[in-house]
């Protein structure tokens, strides 16, 4: 159907009529507003997940923070137990330097440092070689890379390097045992 | 319908009639050289992809496991960079030069700069191939300082130097392109005034009768706009003005807007690339110099995300011209088509920060910008999708190889956008980051988005450049194999990523080995399609013009001659 000026407008049918109506009633304007509102809503929804916000929330809710030091290098992981703190600033710590002992329900503060290149500290959701990550963070050399996490269930969880770090990257695997509360 | 020569209508609809403005022979030849180079490097990068697939399928074993893994990572590194720079960027630069000259109706600011950009991009691609042969495996995204720490008998530092030199060459070549485009748009006369064809209600989908198509670029005059107005027009900002002021500010063709936004965004991004490379070279020359590696990573992605959009924007803008042409509709000034572009310009750069979601030491404002920009970039994409759909809805589009590729490219890009929105949200990225889901996203938006759009334009543009048409049967084979293989590959990557299969892993555990032969099959299917395309292209270029094709050339000249009082000719290159 040919559309020309309003004065000699020809009657439309079917999809041509729909298209004409969409154009006439400014569909693109309302679509633009809808998309913008949806995106703002998504952002607000996702706000609590942003690391600084999520970690502040975890710190407020937890009485005990268990600190675990992570050292990453080509191509190994080394975890050391730095003990439990009543709160983040408490210096009366219970340490057990010989063995990592983390319990389910504890909020764990992982402090990861790399001695060489970027690594990816990924804790998988099971003891499988490859599985959905429970969480992950990059281990950037020259920084303390911090992540807070509370393991809900006891068990053995695979730790895998998720950031390609050289030819032996596929073998950079370890594990962490979470004990029953 | 041309009753005297129905073949001409078919030709026009088959290839999407180009504006009558004649680009110079030099530019025509250069565009062809860009296309040829991009196809050659596409094949090279594709070969590297096949190597990766065969290593993961455990079909290849070099002298020992270590060397095989090394080959995988060398292939991964070179595949990514060759695809982005040797193929996609090369094709984008070449077609952008052509489209800009056509739709601004003027020669490029400097042919010398165009040739320099071509030479540098080719030199860089060759360096990348050489570094791959030397087993350089620092990752295509060059996450420093890995390039300098191969360990365990890995690649040698000379290959690292070659790789850094390749990236430097790419950066300089792209700067030449950006400056050339910006200067072409901002200096001298330019075809402007498209906004005067803004339709009344209901006029948007008027059937084209060519002569009466006031949106037709041939009928737009050449104007010398003042600088302030030109910036506003070239970035699409004037489309947001109230109607009275919109009518007053001459608007350039939307194709020019897309290319201009592309150039300005990428030029901003190159600052990041050179910052990262500067840190790298500094560390190489003096190991006591300890750069901030997080800044190096952020700097790279400040370039890295714009380069992804770089391969899309010019083609997306051109789609606003070609899709209406394939539907035999007018190409009016559609304010909603223009309104996306100021947002693309801003967010294409800012969205870089979502690559650092998992970098906890980043300042809070970077994390905040990342989440906002990653959502906000969807806004202009949403507008684009709506506008394109309005063009296509019940429009009796002429389906040919070119239009199939362009429309499928839009679909691939849209679907890829959904996966991008998913990984661009922190709450899901904490699970999906570093998995094959991200690889699926990239292959959807680039391979099944930008690349399909670009290839579709090549099928259309080759006819205008060479006066010859690419073979239809081979084109169909190319189309079907690329769509089958490409979507198969991308969907499988996305699916596997949801189950935690990690990207950039040379060794896949047994539980996921079932997927590897499928990935290899899809990759080979895509590869077969591109070989078919290359054969079609070189065969077409090598043969003589047929009688029917010669008729088209004659008709174009007659058309230009008969409409010369109506047509505003552009500027000559001489």
C-alpha cells in the first residue's frame, strides 16, 4: 500500500495497517522509554551484587571472619590459614598455621597475591575437575585481591586457575576442604 | 520496473543499488585490496581455529604434551588478533573508506593516509603470523605481564617483541584511519540536508520511485557546514533536537554518522592501547620498572571494547541504507535511526570496564561505571532493533545473498547482545566469567553479527567496485555453511559455558569431551564456507565482465546523464 499525505491516504489492511499505526502512535518513543526503564531496573536489581556493596553486607552480617591467604604462581596454589577474627580489626586471632580448617557457615576472607602473572582464583561448586564456579576473582600481581564467601555445605571444592597463565595453566588445580560446622 | 531492461531491476535489487557518486579508481582499487587482504587473513585465522579444535579434540599430538599445549595457546593468541585486526578491522576500514566517500559524496581527505593504514595493518598481520610460528602464546588480549613470563621452555622474548610491534603497527594504522575519516567529514563540503526528507506520519514506508525519493543520497546537496553544526550532525545529536531545530540543522547521511562515530570512539580507545604497549615496552627494556598491571589491563580494554564495536558500527549504519533499498522503500531521514548514535559513541568506550569485573582492586567508581555502562549500551541497541524491525515488517524484502547475510547478521548481533547483557551483569558474571559462555557471546556478536553484516555488504559492494557479480550458487553455499557452522559453534560455546567449561583451556576433562567433535565439525563447516567465498571472489575478479554486467554499467552512466539536472554531484577527486 502506498502511503502519501494525510489528505489522500489510502485505507490499509493487515500488517501495513499495524506498521502505519506503530509509526503514527510513536511506537519507537515508547519502546525507547520501556527499554530505558527496564535497564535502570536491572541495574538497581544488580546493585547489591557489586563487590564493594556485597562485601560490606557480608561483613555486617558476620560475627566471625576467617582469613585465608592464597599465593598464586606459575603453576601452583598455596593456601595458608590466617585464623578467625571476631571482627575485621580484632588482633586476638586463633591461627592454625599447619592446616587449613574452614567450617561451613563461616565467612571466609580470601586474600590472594600473585608472585608473577595474572591468575584466576576460581572455586568450583564440587570436587569435579571442571564445574560451574561458586565464585571467582582475578589475582592481579602487585595487589591484595580480596573476596568474601560463605560456604554453606561441607565438602571438597576444586580450586582451579581460570585465567590462562602459561603453558601449564591446565594443571594449576588444587582443592579446599570445608568442614562441618 | 525497467521495461527495457528487466535485468537492471534485478541487478539493482540483487546487489542493492549504490549511490551514483563515483569514487576514484584509486579508492576503488584500495577497497578491493582491503577486501582481498581481509579474506586471506580470515582463512589464516580460521586455520588456527581448526588447530585449536583438533588439539581440544585430542586429535593432534606433537612431540610431547607440552608442545601440543604450546601450539594450542599460540594458535589461540594469533587466532584472536588475526580475526580482530587482520580480518574484521581490515574489512571495516576498507568498506568504511568506500562507504564514506560514497555517502559523503567526496573523496577521502588523504589517499596517502589510507594507503599507510592498509600497509600497517598488513604488516601487523604478517608479524602476528610470524609470532605464532614462533609459538608466542601470550593470549590475544595480551594480559600483561604473561607475555614476558613464558616459563618452562615456552616462547622466547623475541616473539614477544614481534607481537608488541604488531600491536603497535595496528594501533598506528587505525589512528591513520580515524584521523582520515574525521578530517574527511569535518573539512570542506559534505552531502547534508537529509533531515529535510523527514516524513509526515505514515510516510516512513513509502514505496520508492527513485526520482521522487527525497531521501535518496544522489539528491542531497553538498554544503559547507560550520564546525559546531557539523559535529552535532555527524554524531547524530541533532536528531534529539525538537522538530523545528532538527529541520534547521543539516543532517548528513546515517552511513556517514555511523562511520564518524566509529572513528571518534576508536580514536579515543587507541589511547588505552598505546598506554598498555608503553608499559610493556618499558618493562621489557627495564625489568626493574614495575608497571601497574591492573592499569595496563584496564588500558587495553579501553581500546579492546571499542575495537569490538568498531567492527559493527560502519556496517550497522550501512544496513539502514541497504535494507530499505532491498525492500524498494524510500530511505528517509528517520530520527529514531539517528538517535542511537550519540549513545553508541559514549557507551562503546565506557563499557570497557566490564572486562574488569573480577578485578577486585579496581576502584569503586570503575565497578560502578562498568555496571551502568554495560546496561546502558543496550539502550541504543534496543532502538536500533526496533527501527530495523519497522523496516522489515511485512516489507516484501528482496531475498538475495546480500540481504540474507545482512538480516542474519542483525539477528546474530541481537542474540549475542542478550548473552552480553547476561555476562555484563555482575550477579551472573561471577559464575560465567572465564567460561566458554563468554566465547559464545563473542562469536555471536562478531562472527554471526559484524562479520555477516560485512560479508553481506561485500556481496553488494563488489558489483559497484568491479561491475561484476559474485556467483550466486557459491554464494548460497557460503551463506548456508556459515550460518550452520557459525551458530552451531556459538550456541555450543554458550551452552558449555553454562556448565562451567572454562575458556582458554587446552585440556578438556572427559566429562565434556563429547562436545569437542561437534565443535570441530561446526568449525570445519564455517571454514568450508569461507574457502568457498574466497574461491568465488578470486574467480569473479579474475574473469571478464559478462554482457549483462556490462549493460548495468551502461545504464548507470545513462541514468547519471539523464538525471544530471536533478542530481547533486559530489566533489571530484581530481
